[in-house]
C-alpha cells in the first residue's frame, strides 16, 4: 500500500501534490497552482470589470454633458 502520509491535496479542487505542478500550503488549507491561477484570473476579470465601469462613467459623463448642452440651449 502506498504511503499517503506525505500526500497533500488542494482544498479547492482536491488534486494531490502529485497531480499538480505546485501546491501551496496555508495554515488551514492548501491550494494548487491551477487554483491560484484561476483565482488570479477571476480577480483580474473583476478588476477589468471595475475599470471598464469607471471608464464608461468617465466617457459617458462628458457625452451626457454635451448632449444636455445642445439639448438645453435654445436655438
Ligand atoms: Zn486546486
């Protein structure tokens, strides 16, 4: 029977340290490089969503101001 005493598992996807390239051990949980990559990607995507939201607001504000300027001005 194989010795599993040194076998660690990712607490997020359940893969063992033999199945992944890297397993990072925390105090109460382990995470593999694949889950770290996924978490990083998700955080990056939410960052992108936030910055796109900010950008849209920045772009839309002058657009609305210009529209109001032309709409509000009596000819
Ligand atoms: Zn994992």
